[in-house]
C-alpha cells in the first residue's frame, strides 16, 4: 500500500513541485495551503509523513506541528525560507524531526522523506519493552519516554531517539555524521547543525546543568559521548 505524504505550503507552485516528485516516487499525496486546512487534512487523512512550511496563513507551521504532536509521532519535516538557527530551534522544539531550507532540490527532499519513513517504520516494527536506567535518568523504550528523577522529561521523538542511541553506546564517541546516518537516517543531505541543535535541546531537558553537561558530553572535533560516571 502506498504511503501518504501531507504537503503544506501556502505557495502553490512549491506544493505542486513537491506533489509531482512525490507521486513520481510512488507516494500518495494530499495538499493544504494554510494552517487550518493542514490540521483538518492531517486528522482526516492520517498521513505517514508531513512536509510542513513554517510561514502559513491562519495558523503558523510551528503551531500546526505542536497540534500534530498531540496526536501522532509520524515524521514532520519543516520547510523554511529562513536559515536562522532560531527558526530551526523553534521547529525542532515543537516536535519536528528535521528541517529543509528553501530553495531546496527535489532530490534532497525525496532522500529525506525516504530516510525518515524508513527510520520511523523500523522503530514502530521493532519497538522493545526494556528500560535503561542511567542514574537520575530513566529511558523507557517501550513507552518512548525518558524520566529525570521520576518526572517525564518531555522529549520530542527525535530527542528520544538521539538519547537512546547514545545511551545504548555508553562510553563510545559517536560522530555527527554517524548520528545523521543512524538516527536521522540519511547520509548525503544532512546538516550537522541539526544534530548540534537537537543535542542542545536534549541537554536542556535531561542535564542537571545544561551549560556543563555530564551525560551527553562533547568530544571537540569528533562528536558526542554518553557517560554515566
């Protein structure tokens, strides 16, 4: 059965280009051109992935993403004409899995769509029921939640996946490139800033002192390492 992609962009020519390439790649598509329409289309069609513009009339892309996250963990890729870190942080903090900066190449978009769908489907089909205890941090892979001192850390899906990947490799340095390949699921189109921003947001939620992290530690010039003692 074909997977369905929801394309949300108030610029119809961009939405048309995305739909054309997605259909050629074998996906079914549904389009929305404002935030209200996007929420309605998501609830009616239950798509497998969402391509979501940040700047939308009636209801902004950040708010739409937050509403989607209340009901679903499907991949959400933000589309933005702005390449500023603040916009990236807002999107990721709202629960987006990735962002794509305009102008973009259709080839890049297709590669990211496939990678995120593949990663998401693998996680759904191979969910485990075990727990990782890391001092004050507890990672419940079955519930897709992390707890700090017994309180839900409120991680987004991508933050949880990143944390779990690092924790499962405790004591081993993991490069940014490896994280893009294994957590985000793509090799050639990834932006390492996505990794760094997500790590920073993760630290704010699980570290006792995010400015001096003790769990997710930077190895300058290489990547990150998870340590518990």
